[in-house]
C-alpha cells in the first residue's frame, strides 16, 4: 500500500504545485501530515486516511464549477487506475465526498473514524494562523474585500446557498472559521482547535480595533 500512497502523492503534487496559496500542495501536505498525526492518537485504517487526506481536494467545488460530486468520482477513478481495489477506492471516495464544509446550518455527515480524522485535519488547517493566511489568500484570489461593514454574516442553510456566497473575508470567520472548533470530532483535534480558535479571535479583535469602527458583529 505504501507504493500506492507514494504514487497518489506524486500525482497530487503535480496537480497542486502551481495552484493559489490557500489550496496548494502545501495545504494538502499539511492535511496529510495532520491526518497521520491524528491517526497515531485516534486509530483507524492508516491507508484509507492517508489516501483520503491526499485526495480530499482533488476536485474541490470552489474550483470545479460548483460540483460537490466530482471529487469522489475523480478519486475513485484515479485509485482504480493506480491498481487499488474497488472496495478501497469506494471507501476513500466516500470520505472525499463528505470532507467539505457545506454551510453553518448544514449538519456534517457522520461516518467512519477515518472520515472524522481527515475532515478534522482539513478543518484544523482552516483555523489558527495558517487559517487566517489562507482565508485572505483565497479572498484575494476571488477579488473579495477584506471587510465591508454593511455586509453582514450569513449562516447558510444549504450547500447551494453557501456555494454562491460572495461575502468579504472577515465574514468568513463568522460564517465558517469560528464555528469549526465545535465541529471537530476527534479528541486530539478538539485539543488543537482550542488554541487555534483563540488565535483567530484575537486577530479579528485586533483587525476591528485597527479598522476603527464600532462593529455590531460579536464573537
């Protein structure tokens, strides 16, 4: 299985080595390494975890025209082409299909421990100092404002509503990033998320102070 993992890693690296910084190879690598770290604490099938972590963004809805299904389809096809068993390909594809955040009021699909580990790993990379940097890198890539006081946060009720959201980057903290700490599933991820959550709270407080406005947004 190690040969399969290395082949997938090489393939993913080639795809993401030139993408913008919020969802580049280094993001995939950090998620992969965090997933291995969480596996050591939580258990699960390491092969499935590593493959799903490496492939979790293979066809992200934010870049593929809005499809939440293409990632799982491409994952399964790719793994089968590399000689993985149909059972393994299906298991990894199922995880890939449920990693993405789909809105503040959209409940997470509850599946396997392996899914929890990969999803927690991806979400840990969305918060803390790196999460802040990624949020603004993505916002910049979409020509979004840093902050627009007149545009309030929206707690999206569906993945379709969340997908078409064009809000400014500070809103993204209230619509997603501040909510992730309480959506972690594994114990180790919950521990890590606490400190990273505080980093974000402090950053937004400082941002608002420097903006020099009386914001009605609260933590």
